[in-house]
C-alpha cells in the first residue's frame, strides 16, 4: 500500500468516526462501499467507547480540582506581575 492509498484509508476512517454516511465517504475517497462497511464495523466499538467518555467531567473522573490557565502565553502572565 503506497502513501496515497494509506492516506485515503486514514481519511475514510476519520470520516466514519465522525458519523459521515458510508455512501458519502465512498464518493469522496473512491473506496468501495463494502470495504467501508467493514471498516465501520471495526470502528463501532471505538466510537461507542468515545461516546461513553464524552459527558464526563473532573468530578466523574475523581481527579479533583483543575486549574485553568487564563493567559494565552507566558508573556501575558509576566506583564501582569
């Protein structure tokens, strides 16, 4: 498999994870629908697991408080001091 073909399959995988229909992925990548359906079946557990983690926050994960950096970079923080 050359780099171009590998890139097509990588793009198709990302599109399927993003819930783009198989028919549209096939039109955009040129990969046949049967192959894409097999890929989608293999990705189904990964997508399901990602949805489970989607609604969690720091309390659910029991990691305590989270500090948020309000400054975009260190230069802004230095100017305020």
